C-alpha cells in the first residue's frame, strides 16, 4: 500500500515552438498507471499540427515495459499522422527498454495471397513429399524404439505396465462399443436396403444376404471400425501426448530416467491392437443385425432364411480376412497418433493442427492399407 501511495501519476505537457511541438513527459509510466497513460496520450495524436514532435523523457520517474509499450504506440500514431518524432532526455536504461520494445514489435498483418504459379505448385508438392518422408522416418524411429522396449519386456515381464494397458483398453475399446455398434448397424441397414432395391429389379432379392455378409466381414466392418477409432482414440492419443509435451511432462520423464516409449507409447499401442479386433467383431455383428432387420422389413426375407443364406455365403475364411487386418490398422493408427503428439510445439494452435493431421493421416493410411490387403488376398485367391 505504501508503494501505491508513492505512485506518481503520468503526465504530459504540450507546447508549440514554431514548427515543433514539445511533449514533456512526467510521472511514473508503469503497469500500475498504464490505463491512465493510455487515456492521457489518446487525444494527443489528433492535436498535433507540426513538422517535428520532440518527446522529452527528462522528467519521467519509473518506466517499465507496459509504459514503454504505451509510448511506442504514441510514437507510431504520431509518425503515421505525418509528424517526425525525436526523443530527448533519455537515460541509458530508458533507451535500452525502448529499443527492446521496438525490436519486438509484431509485424503488421499481411494477407497470404499468392497467384497461381507452376513453380509454387512444384514447391508445395516438394515440401509435402519431404514432410511425408520425415513422418516415415519418425514412425521408423518409434518402431525401432518400440522393438527394443518389447524385447526388454519379454526378458523382464514386470516392466510391462498392466494397469496402464487396462486403462487405455477401457478408453479405446469399452467406451467405443456404443458408437461403433450404432454406426455399423446403420451402415449394414443401408447396404441391405440399397442392395435390395437394385437386386429386386432382377428378382435376386435373396442375394442381398451374400452382398451384406461378404462386404461387411471382409471390408466394411474393419474399415469402418478403424476410421472411427482413428477419429476417436487416435485424436485422443495425440491430444494427450501433445498436452504433456506442452507442459514439459515428457521432458520430466527423460530427466527422471524413464523411457517415454515404454511408459506412454507401448501401453497405448498394445491396448489399441487388442481393442480394434474386438470392436471389429462388434461391428460385424451389428452390421449383420442391421442388414437382417432391413431384409426382413423391406425385402420380406425372414430371419431364418437370412441366417440360412448367410451360412452358405460366408465361411471362417471370410471372417478371418477382415480380422487379420485389424492389428495392422491399430498399429498404424497408434504410431501416427504418437508421432503427431510428440511433434506438438508450445502453443494451442500447434496442438490443434497436429491433432487434425493425426486423424487425416491415420484415415488415409488405413484406407491405403485396406487396399493393399485387398490386392494381396486377391493375388493369393483368398
């Protein structure tokens, strides 16, 4: 309170000398008086009608960064009005502070507008290729680190963090069952309705069971599950690791001698690789239930006939073709999510960008891997 009582209010005396105007500053220009200083200098920019404005600092008491910013804004407004500004009566400390404020003044906003250019298109393409290669190297780095951690865990099973895996499995699998089941049920119903609509024209209503069974078990079930997990759990992994990176918790793990891959990445990947096969099975059952319900109500195929035809249309191999893809898609989603999470910088904008990129890259690669599996199984006649 004593310090506040001793605070000298900022002041500014203005006088004209020919083509010059003298601004004599006085008092304390600090953060405690910043609002009063703003009110004081606001009308000065419109009252000046001179060629040169001399700002006299000789009577200023205390000056901190907040006061320097106010004076910096005042100087900028005066110069913008066409009056040249000169500074007088500056001490070394005041000059240093004003120079620092001038040096850190943010540049004005310039819209990023570019005309179309073939050279620029090639440049952006090249940058994208380099970024993709860097992401690939980062994924290989995590895979190598993961291999070493897995080898260590095999020889020392007690280092495996079972509770962390269980917690992540609960988040990625059990919590995702309702949305996966609902979405799969609707997709199965849509496949049955659309397939039945066109097959009915040829009198082949019953073949909608073959269409739904094979399509769901081989492709749609695992692909739809992987996409939903990438949007739900992949983004969560990136956000969690990114927030830890921003709060320097990952650096703290390094400092206390813990392996980040063992503590943070391995439990998430193992939980995800266990969760997606389970969710794929749930998705298959829900999609077939939706297809059966629509076949009964829309095409008049009773449940007994649907199940009988389904047994003839599919076999264990059809089911395993879809299930084999699940762990590989889980590995891809987990690796991309962890890579993007560890790339987060120190801002919320960086966290949002990398979370978005995690989902986009994971969905893209999941579809690519599904296509590669389709080519492979077709090549071996499966």
